[in-house]
C-alpha cells in the first residue's frame, strides 16, 4: 500500500480547478432552489472525472477507488456536495466487475462520454431497511423477461439518471439454504420503466438530496439486463456497497476539512473583547480535536480503498472508515457552527448548508449503530445481536 507516498496532487489540482468555476454562490443557489446541480455534474463528466473507474478500453480513465475517493473528497472540500453524483462511482464497479462483456461494451462507453448516467441503486425497502436479505421486491422469470413487483424507498437521483441497478429476490427466501442466496441484480432503463410499471414519488427532505419512493407493478425487464448469475446478487451488490462506504468516508473527510478550514480562518479574524476568539483554548481545542479525528479517518479511508483496489476483503475497513469520517465531519461541523455564532446560521456563510449535508452521514448509507454491530460481531467475535 503506497498511498502514503502519493497525495494524488495532480487529481486534486484538476478537481480544484473545476470546482473553482462553481463557487459558494452556485451551490448556495442550487440548495435554495432545491434543484439538481446539472451544470456542475456535466462539467465533471466532460472533464472525465465521472469516468474515473471505467477501464480505458471503454473510454474511461481506469483509475482505482483511491483516486475516485480523492475526487469526491475534493468536491466536498471545495464546498460542493458529492451526493449529487457519487452514485455513478460506486455503481460503476458493480457493472465493471460483474457485468457481461456485452453489457460493458454497450453501456460503459456511453457512461464515460456522458451520454448515459448510472446514478441510482435500488436496494432499500420500507419494511426491511438494512436487513437486505429480507427484501420483498420480486423478479419472476417469464419467457425472456423478468417481471418485477414490489417497493423501494430512499432511492436517490432517479430523476437525474438513465439507468438504475436494482436488487430483487428471484428465489423465495423460504426456498434458499442461505438467506443471502436467491437475490439478483438488474439494470433498469429508468425512462422506459416509468412508462410501463414503475412509479416514482419524490420524498422532500431536510437537504437538497433528490430521493424517492419507487413502486413496481408488473415491470418487465429483458433477461439480458440481469447482471451476473441469477441468485448471486447479494454478493455482487456488496461490491457497490463497500465502494459506497469508502467514498462516503472520503466525502465526510472533505467536509471535515472544509469545516476546519472555514472555522480556523473565522476565529483567527473575529475579535471580541479586543482579541481574536481563536486565541481562547475553549475555542481552539474543539477545532483541533475535530481536525485530529479527520486526519485519523483519512488513514482508514486510504486503507479501505487500497484493499478494495487490490481485490482483498475490505468490509470491515470500509465500514470503519465511514464511521470514523462521519463522526469526524459531524464534530467539525458542530465546532464550525458554534464558533461562527449567529453567522453560522446565515445562508451567506454556507455553514448551515454544509452542516445539514454532513449530518446525513450519521444515518446513511448505513447508520453508525449498525456499523458498531458489524464490528462487534464480525471483528470482535461477540454474539450476534439480531
């Protein structure tokens, strides 16, 4: 693992240059108007950043998850929100690693060029949450098609994506030996699906994060849209989920640096009682503590990504990276808004916007409590709690 000897400065410089074209005012207006940052995502795609994980023979940059995580980190550190586009990064590897050659040739070049977007993944359901093996959405083979029925929730970027990866049960839970068997993943053409059996209901929420509830009523999907082998979808989807957690960690690290950068500058300039408030240890220590936690989380992020890129097991590291980074960014957010005082709540300072955005990661894509349960059982060997 040589990540400590390479800070990927060329990638950082490139992403920072692009992000400089979209200053705080842009992201503030996108948030206020509750719209998708279309121009920003198009610019990322046009300059090749959204094709980072696509192999070179399909028009991509053939980079690893470490490099992809640096891209996400820099977007957030510049004041943006990678939540608008990170889906393509973690969904990409599921297709690259488990899709057929025909699927890769048909889809990946169009994703690299921006002709298509793969921003959505349909896994979570209202009655199962993170208990993924208990999902109730079914895919029944009929002739040369699969017929989908069921419901999904918290499915993001559906309205700004062309394709979605969908997890459904192809064999009833009662008929499999292991509960993780009998699940399959499919590529869904979103626009076609919305015409013939998929209903999309937006869910208004506290951040400008387009997310939805989906209803499937006899939606027909061609059998060639099955990714990999039928019944092995749970194993395949973990490819995307581990990548997702590592990338979310990187985004939180970017947020953490944004908060500590902003608050350090502010408290060094803001004077009360004839001296900078940053001269007080009561102000210094929470900021310093948050910065230390961001730096520590950063190391775990790199470890998780390096293991992923090497094709080694990384579930524990990806989960721990996400836990540490989300915790660090939240502590940094609290320090930042606290020491900005009333100005921290003013839209023009952007602190409240970033505060809302980073709070999400205590809950999603996996809650901190479930990560603790995972570590307790799978790493420390304690009895399973559920």
